[in-house]
């Protein structure tokens, strides 16, 4: 009976060990991570450009709305009095200018909407597929260090991943002390 209990306990202990071990996700490849980061950097630049254009369009739209209110007030004033021909001509010229500006704003908005759709398509068809290759993989800080270009290659330090790389100074010192990328992979944290 004692042997049976010990055997059952060993099986229970072994089963907990098996369940407690989680599979280690594969490590991200430096070139895949770098590709993702380069695309992310390109995406950030495109987004910032679109965001600035959107802000400019909102400003133009606000000014045009203010101009519309001013034209309505001007029209009310013309309708309540006996305007001379010059006042009517000036008002008509202001209306024509307003209409041209409104047409230009609408054309600019159409171009912006097209560019915005193009950006969304680029995100879905280019950025996401490239970054999905690395999203479920473990990232070694040494790999991030090199992929971010902190070794003197093209720096991608403005991407969120690279901005948030913890203990960068300590990591840099460890990598320099290791003397090579392979040795750094083995000896630098979290290893």
C-alpha cells in the first residue's frame, strides 16, 4: 500500500511539473525585428504627416466657417439697407472667393481621405504582416539593441520598442564587454 501511495505521489508531482512548464516561445530573429521596426518608423512618419495635414484641414475648415458667418452677416446688412453697386459687387466678389476656397478645401479633403485610406491599407498589408512575424516571439534585449541600431547602424530609436528598451546603458556596457554579438547573446541579461 505504501508503494502505491509513493507511486501515486510521484505521478502527481511529475504531472504538476509537466503542467507548470510552459513552452518557451521562439526567439525573434534580428532581421525580422529590424524590418518591423523600419516599417514602424516609416509608418510613424506617414502618420505624423497625415496628422499634420488633418490639423491643417481642420484649421482651414474653421476659418471657412467663420468666413461663412461673416458673409451671412454682410448679406443681412446689405438686405436691410440700400446698398450701392460697389457694395454689392464687393459682396459678390467675396462670395466667389469663398466658393473657390470651399471648393479647394473639399478637394484637399478628398485627397486627404484617399491618402488616409492608402495609409490604412499600407498598415494592414505591409506593416502588420511584417510585425506579426515577431509579435508572439520572445525578444532578447541584445537582439533589440542591434535591431534598433544602437550599435551605430541606422538608428531606429524613435520607435516605441526602441524607446522603451530597459537599462540601455547597462546593456550597452555588457555588449561592449562581451566583445561580439554572439558572446553578448550568451552573457548579457536576461541570460
